[in-house]
C-alpha cells in the first residue's frame, strides 16, 4: 500500500511554502508502515524562505500492464511534472515536465484522482484528472476555474492534455464497466444561495471530451474535494451490481459529515451508504 502526502513546513498555504511530495509504504496490508520518504523536493535548509518551492498536488496511478507507478505533481501550482517507480515506490525516476492547459503562469493542479482505462479502444491509457485556470495567478473557483484530464497512451512515457473546460474543479474520475468515464467535480454554482451540488459529466471517448455537466441533486457539496472509485470488486451477492462509490462532506453549507454514497446507474442518482465521520471533515480519499 502506498500513501502519498504533501509535507508542509509552514502553516498551510499552496504557494511560497516549503512543500515536498512524501510517501509512506506498507508491505503487510497496512498493519505497519515504513519510515516516511521524500519522493521529490526542491528545498534545503539553506533555501531562503522567499525561494521555497511548493512541490505537491500529487496524483498517482498504477499501470497494471507494466507494474509501474506513475506520479504527477506540480511546482508552485504553475508547472506540472511526471515521475515513475518500477520497484513499488522504493525509488523514483528523475521528474520530467508534462504539458498543461492554460497559460504558462496559470494555476494547475492534478486533483488526486487517476485511473487506467480497461475497456474499449482506449484500454490501457493512463488518465489523470486536473483543475486549472485560464488567468495567471488565479485559484479558488469562479469563472476561470475548470476541470480536465492528462492522458498517456504509451504507459507513461509521454503525456498530453485531453479534455478541458469542464465546469467545476478538484475533480475525481472513474471508468464504468461499459467504458464510460465519469467526472465528478466540486463547483461554485449557486454558492451564494447555499444550494451547491456536485457537477457530473460523462465521456465516451476515453476522457478526451465530456458532456455538459449535470448537477446531481443527491450530492450536496460545500465546495470541497470529493473522492470517487468504481467498485469493480463489489460482491455479486450484495445485489447492487458494480456501483460507483463517493465520499465527501455531504452538506451544502459546511465542511462536515463525511459520508459514503453509492450510485448504481452511472452517477445519475446517489444513495447514502453510511455516515463515515460526524462533525468537521474536509478532503477524503477512497
């Protein structure tokens, strides 16, 4: 098991902060964990605080064909990079830059969700979700914050921008059993009216393009990240097929009450499975 994190030396801030991509590994299914290791850093104790580099927004995916683990991350949320490991995360290749949407100095952040496609003509592709802006120095939603994808068709050797312009940001993606890719994003629409719901879009071309978004009435969201996964190992005897699972703070107004939800119809409708954590709760991973 691999757990990637951002190691921050200051109080939380995304820019002008000493941030390193960190990793903890377990070789016994999570019973014990090896010491924390640094995957990538561009800071030392001699670096002036004004020159700190924020290395983070890390998104990992396993290539089941090669066994390699691929990691996307950013420097100061304006440049994106890729590295990989062929030994289960023990060591990592020298990072290389990857393309990004938006201008050279615009915000970009792979948003914690990446998959390998398993069906149709694009089977084997690596697809990572991202959010970006089309104005320099902008982060925080509004009219210029959008979701998209980065795609590799050659097992991580090269990456290209896929979809762009999907309404919402900090997206999560999953592939259904029929090859449809679902994108599930936080959004800012109706924030003033306190009736915010997640935006959902679908792709039938391997995450190259997506439909216009649908605001899911059963997914309230207080403008926060959420995590989604396809339940391809769901036992048949449960009688729910192979559903999508999603976690977020299930509230329109506050980051609280982390809840597990399930969809058996490809993200159109969602039912509550259980309350995971009562009270304050923000970002999650599933």
